[in-house]
C-alpha cells in the first residue's frame, strides 16, 4: 500500500506526461511494489488455504483458490491496461483504496 501513495502522487501531478526524474521514481516504486508483493503475499496465496482448511474440504478449497486466483490474475492482466488508458492515474487510486479497505 505504501508504494501506491508515491505512484498516485507522481502520476496525478504528471498530467499524462511524466518527466525523466519522476518517471524513474515511478518505475522504481512499481518494481518495489512487485518485489514486496512477491516476498510477502504471493507465497501465502497458495500456502494459506492449505493450512486453514481441514482435510475433508482441502482439495475442493484448493481448487477454488486456484480458480479464484487465476480469474483475478486474468482480470488484472486484461482490465488494468484498459483502465489506465481510460481513466489514467485514477487506476492507481482504485488499487490504493482496494488495499486500504482490504486491510481493515
């Protein structure tokens, strides 16, 4: 979530044209978010359901988790470029709000 705040600020102030310095910072924060997400949450997406489900429903629960994870990845992959094209920097604000609400 903390990586999305500078991303929002940089893209909002850029007004559809990012200068070189802020552009490097923007790319750095996007990569930093990816690194943090990969180390902190991506691993738990597959591990957490297996640990919390009991033996009777573990296979069905893991199948459902795989389906939901794949569906979310598909939507993110195909919807994010369209959202960035249509609403621009506000896409990152939506992501930031989603993370704030998700953490509560």
